[in-house]
C-alpha cells in the first residue's frame, strides 16, 4: 500500500492511506506521505458495516489530513475504537 501511494505521489496524485493501527509498523516502514490510522479491526479500517456516522467521520478526517499535512510521512491515529452500528 505504501509503495503504491508513493508511486502516485511521484506523478502528482496526492494520497491518504486509511489503515487499521495494527499494521502501523509495516506501513510506516514503507514511508508513505500520509496515513490515517484507526483503532478498528483488520479488514474494517473505515468502520463496521452500517455505521454511517463513524464511516463519515473517518472519511472526513482522511480528507482533512490530505488538505492539512505540511510535511512528508504525516500520520494521525484517530481516537475511539471499533464499534458495531447502533451501539
């Protein structure tokens, strides 16, 4: 994932990777430009199915990171963990 984002960045396409925090070490070793880590389970970095509120929050935070990151290898870890919609 990090290698692909760097390839996009070299041709002028800005990227943000949204990833579960469990993969933090592996992705940071690839030195991507921007990463938003969530405390969600593997395979569900945006959130649980039907948790539209949390999904919207994560996507908005990713877009905000895209707009505000001023240096390479900027990372953010979102607070709060995975939740099942409606709980």
